[in-house]
């Protein structure tokens, strides 16, 4: 039996209502660059149909170390700087492991 040691991450960002278009544009630039990172197994950006201000990244990383390395990449640091003042609250990041 193989054990899945990959890390799943759900990262939520909530745009200010008048900044939805700009936040979406900024977040979409992150996807391709992140998918090319070592240890990134999948990386998707979703937007809530019922609440257009809510964006969610659904991520799968080979390891916790790979996910932590993501936080010091130039593209993520630039994105976080561009988002200053555009979000309604701090992003929420939750990390999960596969149970079965």
C-alpha cells in the first residue's frame, strides 16, 4: 500500500467589492508561474459563483517543503505586493493531508 504524503492547500482571498476585476487579473498571473515550480503537482484558481469577491486556490504540493518554498518565489512576492489594499481581509490558508 502506498501512502500519499503530498500536501493539499486551500487558500482563500476575498476582494473588496469594487476591486474584483483587478484582483482576478492579479491572481490569474500567479497560476502558470506556480505550476512550473518544483514540487507543484496542481494549482487551480476558482471564483465563487455566489460571491464574486471570493477567490480560492486549490493546490497540491509534493511536500510541505515545496509549498513553503512557494512563499519566497518572486512571482508570489510580487503578487502579494500588488494585492495591497485590494483585499477585504487577510488571505486564509488551510493545509490538509489525505486521510484515505
